[in-house]
């Protein structure tokens, strides 16, 4: 993509150890701007741990490098947007979606009234995610689909260089699932690297550009059809896992 300034994420030999155990071992992969790179594997395979290493939340060896079109490392630190599996919020909390958006995406003090221009800017961005009408709703009372659209809107304001999605549709009903995936298809047209952990293997096979099968280390990686046809995949998912 000629318009992409950070067109490649290079993960080089990432290893994560804790308590004498190796959680992720010597993982290397490339992910490109404008593509969805999906990480799959059994529970406990190290997928979320690898994401936490990318986010700088756990100590690790190896390196993570963003490069431009000429293959040289990017000059600025990339911005990373992150959508977790869930967000633990008390249903009785008075905090609204707008409160969360202001706290996470602006420097405006959360305890002060939100200026009209800031609210309009946030609403315009949230409208792209079908979430502008949720701004005044208590954040703890969102449905699964509403919550994930809100988190996706927050993660992409301002525009990230890399979007990290850790099982983002967990607990979301079928209607919310389809809406979320439609939004993800729109985001893939923008200049960002998209990394996705998903147990929805049907979606991964149909829509991911690259797939990485992980079990502490990379077992196989490549185009979806190649990975799904591999003996490593059949061993990891003996029942196929694809609807």
C-alpha cells in the first residue's frame, strides 16, 4: 500500500518466561499494514501473553520493530490501539461511555464538564462505529456487542499504527458479532497493522490475510488455506473447528 507509512510489524525472537516456565518461545513473524493477521491456537498456547509482550506489559527477550516502505525502522514510536476480551465495570457505576472516552482518548480532566467541541469530536468518531448514541449510557450497562464497539472506537482514537484485538467478540451475540466484523473490514482499509486473536476459525479462514498457529512457539504460519491444511492444524484442532 503506497499510503502506508508503517507498513510492516516485525516480531523477532520474542520469548517470555515467568516462574521458571517458558510461556512464549522464540516467536518471529511479520504483519503488514492493511491486513488482518490472526493468531490461533489452543487455550494456554501463549497468544495473550505474546500480545502483552507487544504492549510492553510483561518482560521479554527479542524485539518488536515497525518499518517503513524502505525496510528501515520507523523514526517514531508507534501508537498501539488495544481491544481486550472484556472490560470489568460495575453495573452500578455512574461512569458513562463519554466519561471513558474522555479519560482514555483526551487530556481533558475527567472530573470537569466535557466541553461541547470535545463531545462533538468524540461523537463524530464514535458514529463510525455505530456507538455515538451510547455516549450517555452507563458503561457498566452495555451489552456485549455495544461494549466491544465502544472499545474499538476508543482504541482507534487517535488513529493507531497497530490495532491489537484479543478475542474481541467473546460473549457477543450473533448480531453483535456481524456488526463488529463489518467494522473490522472497514478498518482493514486504513493504514494500520491489525493483529487478531480469535477462536472463530470460520471467520479467520474467510477473512484473515495471514494466520499464525501458536503453541508457545510458532507451529505454522502463512495464508489461511495453507495453515488450515497443515498437519499441525489438524493436530491442534482434531475436530476441524470450522463451521
